[in-house]
């Protein structure tokens, strides 16, 4: 009882915190292992290069083709398109809320942004199908509005809150001394924002972009619903396409467990995982270089 | 004083959200001289300094009454362009605050913002000239493209002085410019300040009375928002008029 008891309890809690903290690492390794082990038969059967760079994804044909190049290209097109929407809008909103808006306006915009972030992706998918896609079809005169651009716009919209909130934190963290230095040299507010505040926050803004990319690359339900689902290698952003995530989600239910198709879907998951890891490591590397 | 003073302050009051910070200040600051302001913390000397380039405008609720004239023109008149005023009245801050940019870009910032250079050569020339004036050129000429953060604190502060000078202001304000520096760096900055008064009118706030005695031509003693005494530095530190000034100078409070 008493002091000794308290000491033991503290010791116990401290000893528990380490394993709990390392759980994310365990999960990460577990996921990577699951993907590679379950995906391995597909890699072995098709061949790694043929699997990744093959131009045909026809898993139910006879004979089947397991080339995921069209899916990889689709993922990149959609993600890149999404970033083109999310970054300008997200950074502009962040600059506006952090630097320009009155406190009243700021207190209105921020909760609305958070609300946008909390909308389920399936609802965004609906929005893309019934609202954006008909507009695209009409305005651009396309055979279908369910295409890469449609998915990119919605994904971009979904990534805006992420990009905006992290960018805003980065901008708000820029010290007052730097702003004062700029004002004292005769800069006005706008020049101070563009030439001092944003450059000083660039590493944070970069992080925001990376997280936006990861979000767009990994998003599944929206692209499954909105991207059109065509299997060929997409020739542009205006045609229907089938990103990696949509393929896994759409086909997992019909693939026979233990079949090559089943293993191939896991292999796609592994490729997606690897791309994300490479991307994040590269980002970390660039960020460190930029801070020197 | 026979000459027209560079800065003339008349019945100047300043308030933070209605709370008085400066009370009926009257001061004449002569051209190409160094004027130091001393006084205990919260006495209003920094408020006064920051009123001279209207940096206090950035603080919500700050208001002034009375006149603050530079070359006879009240800088609080409605038609005054604050950005032009700040170009003409440069400022050096207490903590060195270089931009997270290269040494070159730090100096070039004011030139670019104010569009003072027509060509890249002119820009480089002015940057070099300004670094030379600040006595920093020899130390940094081979690393102009390195980050300003690579410099020591004293070098950073001289960089900030060069940055303020490059746009050719007429007045330079310094808010305790050596407060965060070691004695050697401080000596270098003080030497530089002496050199600068040939071309600029300098107003400096300092916590360090020896510093005021060393560098300033004129010294003002502030207390509780009022200017208590203002005279030639030699007079101020040898036979101050008021008892309270003497008590502060001799270290009986502060």
C-alpha cells in the first residue's frame, strides 16, 4: 500500500506505454508482410515486370492477363489531377483564413472546412456521379462524365481541408519578427504574405501537399464510383479509367479465394503500398534538404 | 540648435486600446546625430521608437494624438503612405531577424519590394555596397548564397542593419540592437553605429546606459510614459537636471 504501491503502478503504466506506442510499427510490418505473402503467387506466376508494366488487366479472360500498368497510370492521373485542384484551393484558403479574414469570418470558415472533411467518401462519390459528371459531359462534350477528371475534381475537393488546415498551421507558426522585418522595409501586407510568410512556411506547405497526395492516392470509394472503371491504359484525363484502389475494392468480392486473380489483387495492394512508402520517404528527404 | 531638426515631436500621446503609453512627449532630433532613449522597462521608449515608423499601426487598438514631424511633415497625416514612410525610416530589431533566405536575398528584399533596381547588376552592386557599409562584406562575400541562419548572432544583426540601409532610408531606428549579443559583437555594432551617423539620423533604444553614453550625441530619459529629461549625452551622464534621472543613471532603480 501507499508509496510502494504507487511506484509500482507508475512502473507498470510506463512499461505498457512502450509496446502501445510501437503497435503502429507492428501493424505496418504486418500489413506489408500480409500483402507481400498473399500477393507473392501472382508475382511469381505472372512475373514482376510483366505484372507491373503489362498493358492489359483482364483477370477473368481465358487466358487471363494480369498487367496493372493501366491501373497505375490511372492512379497517377487521378492523383495528379486532384493535387492540381487541392493545392491552389487549399493554400489560398489557408492564406485567407490565417492572414486576411476577420476573426468572425475565420470562425465561420474553419468549422465548415472541418465539416467538409467529415463527409463520407461514398457521399462524395454520389456527388461526382449526379452533379459534376453531367456538367463535365456537357461542357467538354465527352461521351461520359465518369472519367479521370471527374474523380480528380472530387478527390481534390476532399483533400482541400487537409491541405488547408496543415498549411494554415504552418503559416500561423511563422514568427512575428519576420513579418515585422518585412513591414519595416516598406512591404505592404500582400508583399509580406507572398514574399516572406509563404516562403518561410514552405516546408509545412510541402507536408500539406504530401498528405494531400497520400489521401488522394489511397482514396477508394470515390474513384470506384466516379472514375468510370475502364480497363485500358488511359490516354488522357478525360477518359474513364480504373485506379488501383478501385480495382481492389471492385473485384475483391468476385475473385475466387486462392485464385491468381485473388493473389493479384493483394499484389496490387503491395504495389500501392510501396508507391506510397517511396513517395513519403522521398518527401522526407526533400524536406530535410530544404530546411538546411 | 541652429539647424532645423530632422524629427520634431509635439504634444505626442499614444494609447494601447485607450490605455495611455506616452504622455505629451516633445522632442527635437537633429539630423546626422545619434539619439538614445533610456529608461526602465515599460517606460514608453520602445513605443516611441515604433511610432516613428508607424510599426505600432500593426497593433490593434493603437492610437495617437499630437504631431510627429519628419522634415516638417506630420507622419500621422491621412495622406501619408505608410510603406513609403517605412522605406524612409528603417528599423533594426532587438533580436536579429533575418529572413529564412540566403544572405544575398535578405539584403535584396527591400530593393525588390520597393522596385529600386532596374537590372540584376545594379541589384548585386547595391547589395555589395550595403554589406560593405555594414562591415560584413569581407566575412560573407564568398557565401552570399548560403542561408543567413548560418551566420553568428552578431553577423546576423549586422546583416539586418545592412538590410535596413540598402533602401537608403534617412533615419534608422534601433530597438536594443545589441541586447542579445556578446560583448565583442556589441562593440562591433556600436562602432558601426558611429560610422553610420555620417549618412543617417539614428534613434536607438537601449537598456544599457554605458551604451548610450558611448554612442549617443543626445540622450532622452523616459519614465512612466513621459520624457523626463533630454539633453546632450555628456550633460545627461555628468550633471543631470532632475533628481530622478540621476537616481536612474546611478542605478538606484530600474
